C-alpha cells in the first residue's frame, strides 16, 4: 500500500502542476494587458530600461516554449506571447528577461546551474541504467555510482528553483517599475508566474523522492 501511494504521488504531483500552469496560462492569455504591448515589446523595453542592448528577441513555435539562451544571447518567446498582448504573454516575457538580467549581473545561482549542466545531463541519462544494472547484478558499487549520478541531476533541479523564483521576482519588479502593467494587473501576473514556478517545485520534489527511494533500496541491499 505504501508503494502504491508513493507511485500515485510521483504521478499526480507533476500532472497537477502541468494542469495548473496550463489552465492559468490559458485563462490569462485571453485577457489583454492595459498597455497593448506585445511580449516582444515588453521584453525589449525591460532590457533597454536595464541598459541591455546585446540580447535578441525572437519568436519560436509551440506553446510555453519560451526560454532564454545565454549562449546565443537570445530570448525566444512562443509565437502567441511574442506577437500577443495578453497578461500571460507579458508575464512570461518579463520572466525570461529576468534571466537576461541574472546573466548580465552574473547571478551566482545561475552560474552554478550552468556549471552543473554536463554532470546533470549525464546523471539524467545514465543514472537509472546504472541503478537498475546494480540491482539486477546485485552489485552495490554500480548502484552507488548510479545514485551519485542521480544526485547530480537532483542538485541541478534544486539549484533551478532559486533561479526561477528570482527571475519571477525580477519580472514583477520590472513590470511595475516600467509601467507595463497597472496595479490591478499585478495579481493576475503573479498568478501566471506562480503557476509556472509550481512545475519546477513539482519536478524537484519528485526527483528528491526518487533519489531517497533508491538510497533506501541501496541501504537495504547492503544490509541483506
């Protein structure tokens, strides 16, 4: 029964988070912001207000595919957010520019996350195979290597949390200070940003639970 509850949790938590962000995004993508600015215009204005002129803004296909690429110095906004004037699009655009400002200010957690990418990528791809291989072969050393690999991937997700929350806080500050939204729109923008942040929290929580489960299995294997 405990195992069933565990698997139910690791499935329900991310599904709930995805449903929450999609429903919130869909709701506020139907509401126009008061200034009539597109997501692209909002991103450009906030960057210029902060003295940043070397970052491009371009559209990308898909929904909620928005991201900042620090390697090419490009903010990519999904087409609806790039061309649209919704509260949701405005909030998402400001969030991505929050990452731009982090990059410009050499934000420590962003640098730490970037440094973890190679080892986290390896951990995400190889950990489960190493762990399962160690279990099947009854080779605890191999399983331990897999656990360390998974721990690196989990650390990456945990470090991502302050990066995303900080970007959202910066987004709200910039939206207000730049006059892009009115006071009565702050609540709506916060709902969009909080819903998006929930997906990162859910992902990190599930990753930690999985790591703890495999650690307990490793301990049980060595106690037999």
